[in-house]
């Protein structure tokens, strides 16, 4: 059973957002900060992931 396009896009939105937050926070922690930060642009990165997932789904899964 194949995953639907909407579910694939939502999963990629969440994955891109979390990876962005983790990478940004690891960068800040390597610079000496101990506070977890909500990085600006997280929503934009998530939306880019959503768009890329839609493109990949149409291109390779259909």
C-alpha cells in the first residue's frame, strides 16, 4: 500500500523542520550557548521541505 501525497508531504515538512532546528541548535551549542533556541526560518525550511516532497512524489512515485 503506497503512502498518499499529503502524508508524504507532512512527514517531510516535519523532518525538514526538525533537522533544521537540530542543526542550528548544535551549531549554537558548539559556540558555547546552553539554551535551546527556536531558529528563525524554521517554518520556511519546513515549507521548502513540503514543496520538495510534493515534487519528488509526483516525479518518482506516480
